[in-house]
C-alpha cells in the first residue's frame, strides 16, 4: 500500500486542517477505486476517519498514545512484507505469497488472508524492538480485526521468547465459539466468545495487560478479566495462522495494533466504536431441491444465508427406500451446516440419494 497516496479534490479541504494523512484503500468494491476511506494518525495514537473524502468520523479523544506498531494489512506485494505505519517501522514478513495475492476487503480498506493446513501455514513474524518491549512489560494493548473461513482451529497470535519457546498464543477452537490461549506472562483460558456470524464475520479482538491483571475484549465489550503472572521477555510475535498440518482453513486479519499502554474498558469501547462499520454482504436465498424426495410437513424449502457465514441448519428430506447422502451444489460441491457461503447470488442445493 502506498502510505501517502494522491488524494482527490474532495479530500483537500479536510487535508488542509490536519497533517499526517495515510490512505487506507477502497472502502467498497462496488464504488470503484476513487472512493476511499482515509485517516490521519493523531497525537493520541489513533486514526480520525473520513469516508469518501468528505464525512469525518472522529475517534474519542480518550483513546491514548502511543501506538508502537500498526499494520493495516493491505501492504507491499513486491517486498512480501506487511508494513508498520508508525515511525518505528517494525515491518512483518509475509511468508509464502505476495501480499497482493492475499488482499481482500476488510474493515479498514484492504485486509489479508492467511492459510493453514494443506494450504501451508502462513503468518507474519514481527520482531520490532518497540512492540517486543511493550509485550515484555506489564502494560500493553494488542488490538486487531479478524474473521475465519472454515470450522477448524485457527491461530490468532503467537508470542515467543529469544529461544523460540512459546510464551503466549491464542486461537479459535474448532467449534468456532471458543477462544483458547493465554497472553505472555499469564495463565490460559478456554472461554466462550460472543462472535458475530460464528466467527465468519469480522470481529474485533483486544487483549490488554494491566499490572497484575489482563483482559479480553470482543467487539468492544469485556469478555473476562484474569490474573497475570510474571512477565517473560518477548522476542517475536506471529499473527496469521497455524502451521499445523492437522487443520485446513483461513483467517483474515485487518488493522493490527500494539500500544505500550493498557487501555481502559472505556478506551477499548471507544476504539471499537471509532471504526467504520464492518462490511456486511446482503443475504442470499438458498432453495432446497429434494430431487425426487419430499420434506416433512412444515419444513422450509428455502432460507436466507450470509456470504462469509455458515449455511447453518439444513433440512433433511425423505425418499422412500433411499438414503439421503447430503446436499450438493449444481457443480457437485458438498454442502453441510459448517460449509461457508461463498456464492454471492441466490442458488439451489440438490439432495443426493443412494
């Protein structure tokens, strides 16, 4: 991503009032590349937004500084690196693929997807001194947006010391509603999470270490407070995905931030509220064709689903002496409750019998 891109005339009036603008990519593909979401890094370490160059949405003044690492995740394809937008320049290496090939629409302009399992584990390694010093202290905040594609275990973050030993990690459990792991210097959790769309929609995560306590926030709301232990020295942060061959799937990351202060609950809520609304695609109608079978009385023969979310509960038809073997698309792709909706148009699923 070009940090200081040319800005259309609609933005110039706003630009004259503020310094330090950065361009954050196309907001919605349907609007074309001329429509932009932009922001400037203010003195408190957060971004003030404009949408389409004209409408300003201000972050709460209580969101404090400083940011010691900020990865917008729509970055340098040629260098295969994820750029740090702070003055600390703690760039992260994107493994296995050009970032351009991994760019998708995110909450803040572009985002990146990371593959694991049979796709090969892909993650970004960050070793910048300022961020590692923050994680090695007892006051820091780690904030990011994420969503997943698939029902497998997917890694959110992995902290390691200089010897390469893990000192912290977080992942979504296979059931898609449990957050497991621990932050550096702290005991672990296995906590049910109020995730949007079972995790297949954009969700905001914020981990905060504050003295003898640490906190997990989901979408601006406190999930739980925990006791913290002694603080280890952190030398590396990986964010992206698991490199385990056991799991197949993808995670998506956007706007990854490290603060060297512990944000309060009010500040985390203000941080979350300051973002533009996450893109939510319109519903898609799925019709069920029993292919010679029948449905029990009262069974719905169609339903609305959301692109990026799961199909959810599917009906079970009947067909005399035949056994129902599942639902398939017109291109013979098997679909069950945990299949992610990828088609953007209405479509039909067909029953298979044997």
